[in-house]
């Protein structure tokens, strides 16, 4: 696989893992952990900020 593809696959894996955690935290009513999961998703998005297809809506404030 090309380096770009490897990065994309890893990012997808990270997102799926974070969303799985978010679902569990929501079921457990663990709001602080759920907020931490959102932060993780934003960090994952930030890793792509220099990609030409990056959406500015994912920028952290």
C-alpha cells in the first residue's frame, strides 16, 4: 500500500475505535469520558489539516 493509503487506513481505524468508545461511554452516562472521545476525534482530524481535502470545520478553536 502507498503511504497515503496506510495513513488513511490508520485514521479510519482510529475513528472506528473512538466511536466505539463513545458509544460505550454514552451507554454508561459517562459525560467526561464522552467529551474526551470528542477531543480524540478532533485530534485525528487535525492530523489531516495539511491534506488538500481537509475541511476547515474540523479546526480546533
